[in-house]
C-alpha cells in the first residue's frame, strides 16, 4: 500500500503544514489515529435517553411520597443545572464539547417533561393544553439559536410537530379514516411551515447546519403526511400524487446537490407508499406480495445506482 508519509514530509519542509499537522496526517493514514466521534455521540444519546427514562420511573414511584410541587421544583432544578453549564461555556466564549451539547439536550428534555407534568397536575392551560407545545417549540428554538445547538433545534421542531397534532405512533393509521386523514393534513401543514422557516433562516442567518435540520424535518413530515393520506379512501389519490411529486423532487435535489440522504428519502418513502397503495387496492394476497417485492427490488436497484453515481461524481 502506497504511503504519503514522504509527501507530508515535503509539505512540512516547505512550510505548508507544521510538524504537528504532518504527524497527525501520517497517523491518520496509518490508522494509528482515528475518530470515535460517531460512537461517542451514540453513547451520549443513549445516556440521555436512559436518564430521561429513569426520570420517568422516578416520577411514577415517588409522586405519592413527595408530592407534585416538590417534584416539579426538583425537575426544574435539574433542567436549570443543565442549562447553567451551557450558559457558563457561552459566557466564557468557549466551544461546547459534544458531551456539553448532550447535557444541554438533557436539560431541554427534562424541562419539557417538567412542564408536561405540571400541566397534567394543575391544568393551567385547561382545554388549550396543546398550546404548551407551541410555547416549548418557541423556547427551544430560541435556545437553539442562543447556544448554536442542532439538538435543541430538533427538540423545538418535534414540539412544533406535536402542536400541529402530528403523531409518531404508527398504530394511528388504524384509528379510522378521519384520524388518518387529519394526521396527514397536519403533517403536510407542519412540513410547509418548517420549510418556510428554513427559507427565512437561509436568507437571514449564516448557520447552514440549521438549514439542513429544517430540511430533514420538512421532508420527513411531508412524506409521512402523504403516506397517511394514502391510507384513507377519500384522500388516497391525492396522497399518492403528492407522494410521487415529493419523491421526484427529493431524488432530483439529492442528485443535483450530491446529497445521498435526500435520494434515500425520495426512493425509500415513495417505495413504501407504493407498497401501501398496492396492498390496499390489490386484494389477491399472492399478487399483492409479488407487487410489493417488485417495488422493493426496484427501489434497491435505484438506490444502489444512485450511490455509485454519487460516489463517482467529482467532489
């Protein structure tokens, strides 16, 4: 295997890179030095999920002993402690570590859980309890921009989707046509709002990574909305047309912008929607199974060809 160590030495001698940079480049090439960023973030996310789940268990088993007021205050203190760490880092003009970003995420989740618990106990919003989700979305969005956190922005958009009535429960597709149709329309409306916010952000802000978060949420919400409409008899045709249009737009944008994830969305969601429609309209089990298999194989072939094309494209 050819080594670039001599070339790195020449660059160091020419003053293009310093000694530390040359040593790091050689170490990376020889795999003596490698990144564990993805593994670390996965471990941190799992830790946050475990802690959040543990808080739920504590709430369940200690409510009778300490009361709702004490529990609410305790959760608020935990959330404040998580935010305090991010505030301290920002006040010192330091770069927040990956662990610090997930501590901030934990604070946002604890705060959301605390407000939800308070509402369930004291009913401050009454029949308009869903407005709490909109307030949380605005608060977390503000925090995302203040602390430059993609994770907080994701929490904000999730709260916004909840306020729109978008459900993450796949079982809702069996709750009746009216529920499915309403969920699909709400998903499309939420996707439209998120996309409009993305466009506004792109024109006035400099954080390109935030634009990607908005785009991912908008695309996923739009596809799920279209698929939900495909489950209902009255909106199946409209949902299928929207699904195909979204698939074409996503795949085209993915190829033009060399963003493979968009192509995956376009092909994957469209194939799933086609399987749903085919399974509903084709009553013969064997024929429906063969049709679904054909759709899946075609989707896999398209994904593989697009992957090879994007890999061969000049960077």
